[in-house]
C-alpha cells in the first residue's frame, strides 16, 4: 500500500511503465548469437543487440525516403500509374 499510483492497461493489472521498461531493455540488450543464416542481414554483428542494429537500418531507410519524397514531391503519392 502507499506509493504512487500505477498506470495499468484497462481491465488488467498490467503495469504500463513496467512493460515499457522491460521492452526497452529487450531492445537494448537482446543478442541472438545462434541466429539462422537466412535471418542475418548485411553488416549484422551477432555479438551486438539485434534490434538496435535493425533500428539503425530503419533510420537509414527513413532518411532515404525523406529525400525521395523531397525530390519527387507529392507526385509519388498521387501517381495512379496511368
């Protein structure tokens, strides 16, 4: 009893902050040295956290897409292929 109130998912006793903390730790620390060959990607270091490496890839993709949309403008989104 006592202490600060906890934010929980409606209808459960699942603590939102605890879930966020555990998810963050998972992203920061999950290493899979036994990853299958077909799951590896270019530049992957099996001794480093997998999802931090994947987030770097996503960041690079977003950077590329930003330039593509800037270059072509809204025409990319409105092109009907006709």
